[in-house]
């Protein structure tokens, strides 16, 4: 695709491999988000999304000027999605343990 972009985005190509983690994090976010929905815990889901919004905004203001537009924004997306997956997984496991006994 060099002929399409003229080599303008070659420095961003390393980010593409990190963005491969997005489908993996989506599996955890979707699975444990579904568990929280099934257990009728919308307040926990809203809390996690609120935390993600704060982290995303803050990181964007830091990462974009620091690393440049594409790399800073892409890095922020990867980091926030991994944090989201972690929060949903932890919260989902805690709810399942409480439900089990």
C-alpha cells in the first residue's frame, strides 16, 4: 500500500501490531459485560464506562501531543480497551463469586 499513502504512515506501522490486541480485549469486555447485564448490574457497567471515559480523555490529552496524532490516538485506544477488559473481567468475576456463595 506504499503507492496509496506515499510512505507517509510508515512510522505508525508498529502500532498496527498492538491494535491486534483490540479483538482480544473485546472478548473479555463483551463476555463479562454480558455477565454483568445478565446479573442486572447496570450501575457497575455505567461505572466502568465512566472510568473509561475519564481515562480516555486524560490519556488523549497526554498521548497525542507527546507521540503525535496517529500513534498517540491509537495507543490511547489500545490502553483504554485493555483497561476496560480488565475492569469488566474483575467485576464479572467478583459478581459470579458473590452469586456462588
